[in-house]
C-alpha cells in the first residue's frame, strides 16, 4: 500500500504513477472544487504534454503566444513566438481534472485531513508515504524534514486593458517580478517578493489606474495569496522513518523554477519518478534544469535596476533566438543557443562583473 498526502498536481500525478503497480490511497483535505488557488495558473503547453495532460478541457481559460517584458525604466520588449505557447488555467478545475484522472487509474481518494504520519500509518499501514502537501509544511516539520526558504506572493483578479495573447512581466519589485496574465474576461495581476507583497501590489495597481488601464471603478473580483518555495539542491527528498519510506514531491520538495516560481510542470515530472530510485531519478530528469533556473535567478538578483534594463534590452536584441528556442521549463536549450552567439557571453559576463562591485 502507498499513501499520498495532498491532491494537487504533484500528488495526483504521483498517485497515478504508483497505481500502475500498487494499491494507492490519496488523502485530500479539501472538498471538491474548493481547493485554495495560490497560483497564477500559467502553464506551458509543452510542459502540459510532458506531464501527460492535453492542453484542452474545461480547465482552459486562455492561451497566450508571448510576453511583454517591462524594464525598470519603462522600456517594453515583445517576445512573440507566433504560436500558442502557454495556457491560462482555472486551478480548481485543473486540479480536479488531475485528481479524477488518478481516480480513473485506480487510486482511492479520501477527502480527509492528515494530521500526523504516525496516526496515518496506524489507520492505513503503508510501505511508502508521499508528501505532496504543497506549501503546507506542518507534516514535514513534525518529522524534522527540511523546509525551503520562501517568497510571499499576492494576486488580484480584476479587469485590465491588455492584449489577451500576451503575458506581461514587470521587473519592479525586489527579488522577483510582477505580472499581468489575461484570462479572457479579466486578468490576474500579482507579484512575489520577500517582504510587503501587498504594499507592492497596491502600488502596481495604482500605477495601472494612473495609466488608464484599470478603471477607478473596477472591482477586485478575487484576492488570493500564498508562498513560493525557493529551490535548494541540497534538500533531500527521500527518507526512511520507522521502516516507512517518506518521499517529498512538488512544492513540498521545492521542485520550483527559481526564475518564475512555477512548480506544476517540474513537480509533475518529479512525481513521475516516485515508483523507484526516486531521489536519483528526479535529479537525473530535472535536477540540472532546476539548478540552472536557480543560477539565473541568483544572477538576476545581483543586478541593479540599470543592469536589469540592459538585460531586457539584450532580450530584445536576441529575441529571434528566444522566440525560436525559448522554453518556459527547460532553460538549457535556450541558454546553449544564446551562448553560441559570440557577443552574448561577453555582454552577460560584463553584467556579472559589474554586479560584483
């Protein structure tokens, strides 16, 4: 018997993977269609295919083909892939779709809250317990397992004047960025940062109103907040406690791209490795990509506003390469393509050297 705690994407995919060979019970504490949405809901189409999900269904709200990058000085660079590259999803419907897919594969779904691993094993003895608890780290703390560093995020749903085919990213907060993600009828406007996210978001909304993109009478349709774990390659994700294997998957293991905070695809890919040699398998599959995303984020966090401006200008200069080779999840392909251009490494190295002083 295998127990999976958490019915988000990582938990559902892990349960479905294990159900090919074992009996599986998945515990989800929330009732149907009331899971708290703590995600911008933007997923690459290529990433959906990698985790075995068709980019269609009633969870789909919109598709986008590119991004508008807004530098600190106000310059805008458009990256247009010329094709749909990402989906905007309703997270409640998306999570329920994956949960139903797991159930169809033979997974038993119990709408129960798990308060402790000892109690869980007494009632449902299992050889393996998979913790896919998202950013709720209570069970990890009880077991003295590592908990990652976190960023704080906040997001409003509100009517915004924007191009429905493009996401907008603004490099206007410390350590991360703000976003506008069109859903069709409205947009998700949010950001992540280490401190005072609400203050930063309210200022961002105020600026959008001054630009006339949000009407002063516009009502906030929904508010949600959450945290994003910061990937740490040193965190172990597989343990044996009282002869029971414990695996950490998804946000519980910080399987999150440090560049964007997205964890659905990476968590799903890690969840596909839970059947055997988990630690080794997920690191071989996505470890190098997560590490590269971390290096890119660490580099960006060292840059001043002026250097971020230069980085956005550089994206515009090489946008043909980005449009052709860019991938929201697998960063290595684009990185290698850019490094083949003689002047690009020199310019990046110049930014890095300047950031040291």
